[in-house]
């Protein structure tokens, strides 16, 4: 159980978890070398500014990966808390540095909540930022049971879903699922500087989707990429090989029609098909997004606009067209059955919403594509 908490670093993540803990009645102490950030977080209701007068149950080190070990060692020497965790998105290098230099590594467990926003700083914080999100814990060979239990308690306070991994496995995974996507988004966004003056007027949702995450803090992201450089380079090398094959095929297809190779079109189609196949692994939820572990079936009339009305009614619960599967009836003009894949915590509110709007609905108990026991 956590009664007192210290958060060192009142940016987006630190302030968000402080808000969540404070809402659950935990006494939270806010610390940051930026006094304005501390006062802003306190004004939002995240806790009280300044260090505690006596050790707290748990301290969260919410600083960039390269600073975790130094800040942890400093705060352990000052006796800030009984146990410590961090929220950096790279785990192996901070763990190695903590084991080598912290006064008491047994009191520390690595952590990484897979949640965030394009904005940074305490004003971007949200009390529900971690709700139903995966929160990875990476205990070292020295981590104590108390440190693990308190980190799990924090995850519970924030409404997140714990996942225990080894630090190296974590870093390899997020290189593919988070770090390289950010690099690719930045590369694409940087290309926009070389477009024609008319290009921004033609920007559609596809471009916005691809470049959305490129607006992150460049200093923080350069720190992340440095800390996980090996794993990121490995994924980019594989991506480079795919791009090389695609370039050869596209250059062939750009030639005279009579000289184009059928193999080149096969290469392009194969890449697109592999992309579609790769999406299957994240269709029912993945790190950084609420896992779709339940589903709700809704019957709607087979008439124009009814499906759009249903999707508008459920949009504020985080449900979109990608979460819907439509099944027609056996005869023309039969009702349609819409199966909505949702996080388990959303199934109840969704049922209440759609029935209040006049639709018949029931809880399926599991999401489409998610096997039941």
C-alpha cells in the first residue's frame, strides 16, 4: 500500500501519475529543478511542492533515461523514500548504471508506462492518462519484493495494466513499437520542408497520421535514442533493406511500359500485404493503447445514417470505426449487428450509452479476434 509518494520530475508523465495518485488519497510531494513546472503541477492538484519532511513510501524518478541513475543515487543518499522506480522509456542502460552506482539497488525497480501525448509539460497532464494502458516493470536481479509490490500498487492507483519484462527485452520491443516509429515520423515530417508551397494545402489524414508523433520534445527524444541506439539501429537496418528492395522495384516501374518487370509489381504488392499482416498483431490492443479485451454487440436498423449515429454516440468512449465489425442479417432489410471491440473497463459504460440511445445491446464477453479461455 502507498500512503505517501514523491515525484521527481513534473512533466507530462510525472504530473499525470501524481494526479492519479492524489485522486486516490495519496499524499504526493512534487519535485523538479524547474520551479514553474512544480508550481504548475501543484496548481493542477497533483500534490504539494517540495520534498517531504520524512521518507515517503515510493519515489518516482520521472526524468530522461540518461539522468535516471544520477538522480536516483542523489535521492537515495538524501533518504527521500523507502523504495524507488522510474518511468523512462529505455530500461537496460539505466538499470546497468543503477546497479553500478546507486547506494542501494535493492530498493529500485525499473518502470515504463506506455502512455503519452504529443504535448509535453505539466499542462498536458491527464489524470486518466494511464487508464487501461500497459505499464512495464523491469526488476533487476537485486530488486526487493517490497519495491516490486509498491510499484504494482502505484500501477493499480493509476488504473494501468502491469507487465513484467527483462530490461533488454523491453528495449528491443520498444525500439520496434515506439522509437523507430518516432524516427520515421520525424523523417517524413522533415521532408515536408522540401515540398512545394502548395503541398500543405494537399495534406490529408494519412500524412497527419504518419507525422503526428514527430512533434515530441527533441531533447528528450535524442536522449531516448542515444540510450537505446543499438536496438533502434537494428530495426532501422531491416527497414533500410525493405526500402532498398522497394526503391529498385519503383524505379523499374517508372521506366517505359514495355520494359517493366512483373516481379517489380509483385515486390510492391508483397510489401503492402506484409504491412496489412503486421497490423494483425495490434488489432486487439498493444502497448500504449487500451487492450481490446471485451466486446459489445449492438443491433441497429438497416437504414442510411444509423451506423454513423452509433459511432458518433460511442466516440467519446474512445471507440472508432476501426473497433467495429458489421454483420448483416440473413434477409434484406434485417437489422445489422455491430460488434464493438473495447477495453474491459469500457464495456459497462458502452452498454449504458447505447441502450440509453434506444439500441438493443449485449456484452459478448470477449473482443473479436481475442480467444476466450
